[in-house]
C-alpha cells in the first residue's frame, strides 16, 4: 500500500477539500449543523480568513463581499 490515509468525518473532508482548492475565506454562524467545517478550516489553514458571523444573512453578505 502506497501513501498514508486519514479517516475524516464528512464535514472535515469538506473543509480539507475547500482548503486544498485554494479558498481565501470561510464564513459560518453559530448553531449551524456544519459547525465542524469552519472549525476544521481554522485548525488546518490559519492563512484562510475564517470568521464567525452573527447569523446566516451576515455570513452570506460577508462571503459575498470577499
């Protein structure tokens, strides 16, 4: 077997894919079912602007502005 493997949850895999694709920013809001995505982005890619927003509308507007 060549290479190494890491078992990830679905949200963690989404975050890794987003970071690998070159995202510059990630926005979310507290209480979302996808909390782990932003937390994982913050953990694995400190160079990505990852921000918690007040609610869905604000997160959307911040992402649109970026």
